[in-house]
C-alpha cells in the first residue's frame, strides 16, 4: 500500500471511530483493507451483503489500527 492509501485509511478510521463515517466511507475502509490483503474476500463480501454487520467492521478497525500503527512507526524510524 502506498502512502496515499495509508493516509486515506487513517482518515477513514478516524471518521468511523468518531461515528461520522457514511456507509460509503465504511465500505471504502474495508475495501482498502481487502485490497491490501488484511481481510479476506469473504469478509469483505459479507460486509457488503450485510452492512449492519458491526462485527466485521469492528474487526476491520482493529486490523486497520495495527496496520496504521506499524506504518506510522516505520515512518518515524525512517527519519
């Protein structure tokens, strides 16, 4: 994933955490995780089929949090 996608993932995660994300933004967040290989196609498809499934979104938030923390640490170590 490139920096633009990490930055977008961070923006989307903050909106979701703040309960300000639209359903389209939640789908985009999970799509970014899917495209990066962090969730399976089945998990992504299940969320798309049933967007009220908070379990998948919550798991995605946890996965994304770890992914973003790792990315931010790597960026700090570059400097």
